[in-house]
């Protein structure tokens, strides 16, 4: 099952969802270059990338693409790669997302 980013409002309630299909999701300010476009001057043109390492058990990563304002997971700045876990809160610019993925779904 593919993971999903849920955009959160100021009360931590989901207001939109973005499935991560095909093993990656690029996030940034420039449409056409990014799968998820954020209209926010705090977001770099190609800000971050979420991608999977397809081993026996997939592992999902968040990669900051050298943004000036940073990418944060659970309140901590990401430098390089960060392994994502179900329930992580990702902040890019003024947007906050809940990373939803249960690695056991579909396992037999």
C-alpha cells in the first residue's frame, strides 16, 4: 500500500491528502517540476523529495534538496536523508503534513 501525506490545518485535522504513487513525491514551489506544488514564498522551487528504497521491506526517506529555509520532521531540521516512520509530522514552509504508512498493510 502506498503511503499518503495528509495536509494538516491549524488544529491538526487533515484537510487534503496526497498519495505517494510510483515510489516518489517531489515537493516545491514550481509547478511542472514538482509533484506537489506549495504556493508559499518560504518553499524553494525544488524543496524536498520523498522516496522509497525498495528492499525486501520498503523504507521511505525524506530528502531536503538544499532549501534555504529547511525541512522539518517532528520539529527537528532535516540535513540530508531522514528515514520516515508512520505518524511523522513534516513541515515544509508554512505547511504541515502527517506521513501515513503502515508497512504491515498487505503483508502476508
